[in-house]
């Protein structure tokens, strides 16, 4: 999982956002000790990283629940080793314990 560097709240800008009460209650439930505002910031940063192309999840073999055979439709990077998987090359598509589908090189699980 990605570790997000924390910024002091004194360095943050105040922003108002309206949320449905049910959504806010769910966020509070899910946030545990970190607080729902910190959870919202984490969610927003993850979104920004994914959309900007900066998102590079790091997974371990123990995070892999299942794999299926696949063929890369474009160049990919193995989520375990970082090895390049070239377009049209056989690969594995892995389901992680976090619910993500990630590309794996065929050799990555044999290591």
C-alpha cells in the first residue's frame, strides 16, 4: 500500500465541502483513529496520483489472491518486480487482497 506523507494541518487551506450525512457517517466508520478528514485527503491524493500517472502501487506476493492468463494490450510494468511487460507479451492479471487487478510478469510468482 502507498504511504502518504502527512502535512501539518497548519500548512493546509480550509475548504468547505457538503457531504450527505450517510456518506459522512460511513467515512467516520471507515476512518477509525485517523479521522474522516484524513481519510478524505488520502482518497483524494490516491485519485490525483492515479489520474496523473504517478500512481505506482507496491504489492508483495502475499497480496496476490488469484491470477489469470492474459496478454498485454500495451506496455505494462509488473506490480511485483517492476519488470517491463511488452505489448502482446503473455502476462498474468492478478487480483490483490485490496481488490485491485494488477499486471504481473509470468516469472514474478516463481521467484
